[in-house]
């Protein structure tokens, strides 16, 4: 290709604002040249690869297994998941809220605490034969609470010690109840 043909090609390929005019039969070289890139054939679109489908199928199977597992755990045939090895609680006995004065000679302090007891056996009906001895349980709890000082109960360690003392006292006075845990459902100290 000659030099003249190359110049004509570059001028005709360039498109800077109408400078491609030929004056007096001589092609003008543009101040700058913008050439269109050669059009390359785009690679043909490939169908989705097999690995994408395998990954998608794996995710669908995993979600299905998770859903079936959750449904089986919540089904009426299996209402409770097995309890951890450390706990033997099979039922909970709800007690009415306790409100009492705390032992503090320097100031008046009141305690309001809600307590539920975790029992190792199923709770029978609240009334009639085999019912839990609620009066004995409440008396035992009030006896332990009456010895507490407000400053002790304000710390987490004090609350843990109170739970331990309650379990110990209830096991001594009502061993047939089978108390395993004490749960505080509310805890308020007012000075």
C-alpha cells in the first residue's frame, strides 16, 4: 500500500468534526485522528456451564434438607428437642411474685422477684392429690429471701448464690418435688 493510499484510509477512517474534507484534491490530515476500533466478532454466548447447574442443585438440596429438619423438630410428634446432658428439667412450676422487705438495718429495701422452678418430674395438677406443695415451696423461698441483703443481690454473683441457696433449701424441705433449677422471671430491688 502506498503512502497516499494509507493517508486516504486514515483520513476517511477519522471522524473529527467534519475535517475529513478534501480541499483542492489533496486530503488534509486531521489534527487528531479517532479511528473506530476494528469490530471483532463477539464470542458466541455459551449456554450456562454444567458447574453452575451443579452448584445451584447443591444449594437447592441443602435448603430442602434444612427445611425438612426444621419441620421434623417442630412437628407435634416431637414437641421438644432433647435436652442437653447437663439438665434434667422436665417441667416448670410457676409461682406467684414475691414482694418482701430485705434484711438491711440501715435502710428500707424491698424486693420483688418472680420465680419459676425447673423440676425433674412432670407437674401434676395444681389442685388435688399429687399437686406440688406450693405453700411449703413459698415458705421455703421466703425464708431464704428474708436473709438476703440488698447489696449482695445487686451483683450477678449474689443472684447466682441466691439461686444455689434456693435449690439447696428446696431440696431439703421438699425432696419429692425434685427441684433442679431456679429461674428468675423478674427481679427488682427498691430502696
